[in-house]
C-alpha cells in the first residue's frame, strides 16, 4: 500500500472542488513528467491513498511549517491506476495525467501533530513542488493517525447523539468500513477507516431492530445480511447528501445490493423496480431479478431525486 500527499493552494480551490465532485485528480504534463515525480505516479495502484491538503503551507521551510495548519485534508482512495486523458474536466487547464479516486473523509484545521512528522513533511514538499505527489518517509505512522482520528470522530458523534461512546459501531455491515492494509505478510493486520456518517445512518435506520426487510426483494432478514447502501453513490454525494436518510436504503447481500450497485436493476419514477436490457440478456441474471418485489420500499417523494440519479448515471436509463 502506498500513500502520497499533494498540496493545493488558494488558487486551486475551484479545481479541488471539481476533482472531488468528478472523483479524479490530475497534474499538468510539466509537473507530472518531472524526474522525481513520474516514478511516484507510475507506482500508484488501485487501493492506494492520495491525501489532498488545502491551504496553509506554500513554499516555506521546515521550521516555518511546524506550527502551520492546513484548512482541509481530503483522504481519498484510488479506484484505478495512473492514466492519461485530455478531456476537459477543470476550467483552467487539461491536467492530462490523472488518477481516479473515492473520498473517504475530510479533516478540518489539520496540523503536524494530527498527521505525523513524516506526512507533514511530505505535504510541505508537495507545496514546494507545485503540487507534485510526495511519499512520506514512514507511511504507517500516518495510517495510525488516520485510524485514531476516525475513531475519535466516531466516538464524538455517538456522544452527541446521546449514545454510549462505543466506537465499534455496527461491524456486521461490511459496507461501513474500508480496510487500510499494511505491507502484506502471511497474517497481516489492518487498520479500519470508518465511514462515520454511514454508521450513524445505519443505527438510525435500524432503530434497534435485529432483523429488517430488504427494500428490493422485501425479504425479512437478520441485519447482518442487509447493507445500508447509499442510493446516490457516496463518492459523488455532497456532505449533506451523505447524511440524508432519504439517500440510503436496505439492500441484502443475497444479490440485491450487487444488482442495484452495478445498475442491473433500478427504481422507476413511480417506485417500481425494473431491470435493464443488459440484465435481461442473461437468463440466470434475469431469473435473479424476477424474485425482487414490484415496488421499492425505500421510494418516496424525498428519495425520488436519488433514485433518478441512479437511473441516469448507473443504470444509464434513457428517459424522455
């Protein structure tokens, strides 16, 4: 596993917003093709981490950086490797060297003690190199800080919600966490970065129940067999949308979660569950779709916009 740090200055605010919204980050050719930069970018693989720090450093020396803070720190996980594309994404330039990503979390007002000495130095060096990706001398120390920060935030949210500060959350939903793997060994430990809003949403949706109906097939199942899934993908949802109960549904692991996630089924604007032409082209897959209910239990006036996003962007349904 590799973790790299990239600094974004004040003039890059719009580009940062665009990159987060479009789930991609990019570099200009001149920056990417630097002798010390290109090998770092070429080494990146799906599952590695790109950490974007916004505002607060700039081209300053080590001592001057010690007491600074960055306004925001975006922790992202790569969903693919480095590629080149000249399609216009950002308004001011092309940035052809790109990596696809998924945002896992955002920290505010972050300092050296929050991320560790090595990570902070990597971010400072990126600021001095026009946003080039820089690797810290010790990646594991940042992973430890990341885990501790996530657990602290989760405990704080539980306390604010009037619940015991049990940071374990609901471990029965594997969709609630992303594994942060250390260097591979035969038996490897793993840190867990909790998607804290998803755990809170799951607790609210479950409301203490140990069994729940899947919103698609409508089977009553033990909660461990039912995921709390975002309807509009979490990676492209705003902060408000991620925390909106209307943007989550119960989808079971008996097939419904995958059928919806990959766009083989969708929810029409009348709440009915429909299958795509691609699903119908596979006899066995078509059979799996047939066991679903006629109407999605999660569909209502408030969730309709999220199902509409899924129809257009995931199921790719053409609507007049």
